[in-house]
């Protein structure tokens, strides 16, 4: 983690001293690096171009982090948006992301959300990633009411099983996401769905936190095969997102480089589509975690210690309501003390929430820590604030952005109790 390092035994974030920052801002708080965010986006976008992909469009997945200022930063870099609700659509537009760069995914789009998306611009949004036949029927009906033409992209369920947590696997027929090949091809040939809609693309997304790309390759191959079977000259193929992050040091050897991932996408599209067709569709991506996870940290303060025979608990002021992933998925995130010292004890780092699952890390090697000491939970830029809650009537934490000149700006104030009523 290049943006986190010790200097004079004090943890630095992009060269700024975290102990000094914490004196001015009450913990817990999220701290983001604009430099890391932009660097990750540029690596992804330029990687797609370097792989020779046709007019690649990178649509950042808002569900990973919908902070307005982070989105404005990405919009300035040319990013599009992958959204899954009307709220995320509004947020993307507020941040300056053009409607023609927005893809609308999700199995539960409401009539109100569909109408809003169709009205977002003269031609509506870039695409509705359709996940059921009833949804397709509703979108076509809404477009007919507005005398518009909806841009449709079927989300294919490729029936593959990636190596990831079962709660973030989305590419098998037992999952609620996407349509099977037979249902897509039947719908394509049913004129009643297309009076005010046009099929412009096909997409696939098999899950998140992908470190093994075998299933990714199979999913994209299936995408290409079904696209050819539609016998329609599609504008684009959307290969989804899900590229993982090495949260756990043990995963660093498994982690695919962006360049390797792009080479795999390019080779698979070439083999299974380009070699069999005279036209070349645009390639769309929906990354979230790979862009923003490493750009954020959660800074917490030690409240107290507790010893229960051979169990040593370090109780911090951040909780599972602030950052859910360890509690929800058993996900690993590194924990670093702000004051560097010898790690000489095995600890469980837990929060104040009234749940046993409120634990950021079990059996971690840490130095002795006392009340008031600071500790950092790493790689919390993705699925942190966005999955947070007010459980136990706790206000949401502050969000701070460090720009590329090392200046700090509050981009979301801590939530006061009055807003919880």
C-alpha cells in the first residue's frame, strides 16, 4: 500500500501524518486519496485502450462509493456510471456524469425510476441493463408513453460459478441476476417488446472480488456467443466489473494486474466474437472496487482493552454500522496502528455495536494499545460508507478527501443525532 507508510514511527497517508489529522477531526472518519482514486481510474481506462479494445467506456459502479466529490473527480476524468437505483442515477447526474455514459443495472427497477431515466436526456441514458422479461415489457411501455425509444442491453446470466464469496456471486441460474440465453433469444424475436425499444448491447457480470479470472473468461465467451446468435449488429458488449483487490496479503500473488485482465478481455472477445463477425462492438466496463477500495481508509480510536482469559479485545469507536464487510462476508482488511511499535500480542479488534459479528479482525498481531491510540482499517474506499447504517442509533461518520496537493476537505459531515429522528 504505497499511500500508507511510517515516518518517524507515525503512520502517513499520502505523506500526511494521520495523528495530526486526527487531532482536528473526531473519529471514526473515512479519509480518501484523490491521487489514488485518479491513478486507479487512469490505470483501468488506459489499460483498456492499450489492449486495443474498441472505444472503451468505463462506468464506475456507484454502489461501491457514491460520494459526490469522488464522483465529480471521476467525471472529470471521463468516467461513466453504473447505477442500480433512481437515487444513484440522480447522484451520477448531480456529479456531472452525462446520461449518455450511464448504464442502469438491477433487477428491481421501478416504473418511476424508468421514467426518470428516459427523461434524463433527449435519448435517455446509455442503456437499461434488462434482467427480466417483465422489466423489458415495462420499459417499452414507459418509452411508448413518453414517445421515446429506450436503449436496451440484456444482462446475460452465463451460468458460471466464480471463485468468490457466495453473497457476491451473481452469474449462476440460482442467482436473481440476468437472463438465460433462451429467454434473451426468445425476447429478441418477439415484436411486441420493440415498438419503442432498441436492443443496443449485451452485458454480463458474474460477481465481485474476482481474483481467479477463469470464470470471467467463460462468462465473456458466453456473452460473445449469445451476441452473435441475436443476429443484430449490437453497439457494445458490456463485460461488467468485479475485478478484485488484494485485501489480504496472501491474495497478492493471485491478484490479476489490470493489464493482464484487459489482455484476457481483448483475447476472449477476439476469439469468440471478432473472428466471427465483420463489425467490432464497443466494450463497456463496470468497475467499482478496483477503482476506489484502496483509495480510502477508516481511522478509528481505541476506547479500551478487555481481557477474557486468553482472549485480548481491543475495543474501537468504529463499528459494523460504519464498515460492514468484515461482519457481512468475514472479509479481511488490514489493521495498522498509527503509532508504530512491535506487534507483540494477539488481539481481536472489535467495535461497540451490540452484535458478536461486530469485529474488524480476529487474532491479529498488534502492539499494546491504550485508550486514545489510533488504528486504521485499510482499503475501505469501496462498500464502506455506501453500506453503512444507523444501527444502534449511531450517526454516520465524516468523510474527508485529500486532494493531489495534500489539502484536506470535508466532503460529508458526520451525521448528527437530529438527522436520525
